[in-house]
C-alpha cells in the first residue's frame, strides 16, 4: 500500500498511528463501488455478472489509485494551503486522454451549474408574477 512502516520522516509516529485507521476505514467501506464497477466492467466487455473476487480486486486497485492521487495532490497543494481541482489536473497532465476527459467533464459540470441557475431564476420570476 501507500503507507510503508518507515514513513517519510516528518510524520514519524503519526504515520504509524494512521496506518491502522486507514486500513480499517478501507475495510469498513469495502464494497461501496461494487455495483458501479460491475456495470463499468460490463461496459468494457466483461461478463454481465463478473466474479465477486474480480470486482473486489478492481475496487481495491481503483481505491488505491484514487488514494495515491489524492495524497500526491495534497503534497502539491501544501505550498498554497488549499486543495484545488487544478492540483489533480497538474498530476494527470502527462496522461492526455485522462486530462482531456477530466477537462471535458469539468466544463460539462460548469454548463450544468449555469443551466440550473438560469432555471432557478426563471422559476422565481414565474412565482413572483403569480
């Protein structure tokens, strides 16, 4: 995993005390993404009902990847003191397909926010005219 017993030096005893809580929190939340991963695996050509062991393995890989990415983004953001979306984009900048997909999803999210805002304003105008 990500937390070797030797640590990075500055988190000495804190890193060792966090390791059991990190692993217990992962065990507690295991299986949260099972259904979503089954559907994604089927979408990428797997069986409609993949083996539970396979889904569990893919979930472990995904959770480990996301956890490592978040830790790296936190390291990047420590200078600023605030974690931003741009920190994640910076980390995936060399993986162009992933970067393009993330920027596409972020722009779609922004468009949806603006559409909801415009819809709420229209509703308020209609309510005031009644």
